[in-house]
C-alpha cells in the first residue's frame, strides 16, 4: 500500500492513518483533543463531548435542566418537610 504522507501534527513524522494524522494523533483528534474536533463540543467549559440538546452533552443537559434537583443532606423539599411533620 502506498504511503499517504506524514502526520500533520507538529514534530511528528509517522505515516498517516486518516484525516492527515498518524494513529496516535488520529485517536486524540477523535476525542476532540487536537485542533478542530470531529464534532461540535458541549458548551460547558473543558467538556469535549458531543452535544445532546441545547448545546450541552447529555450529562450537562440533565444537570442543568433536570426537573428533580439533586438531593443533598442539608436541603429538604417542601414535600419532604411535610412528610416529616406527620
């Protein structure tokens, strides 16, 4: 098989696998760690996942738009307070 050239990443002279990158840099590119990612990224800072809804990945979307607030030990909802009073 003929060589497709060398990797376009800085100071890398390995043979190209795909998208102009060698195997190692191609895997990084697919994860969104190099240059232009293969998909749009979540709008949350330092999150490279693909967006699910409203520009956020599934995890950040559920955190921001979930109808149920995450329960913590210090906080109680009105319905929990009413049940405790009974």
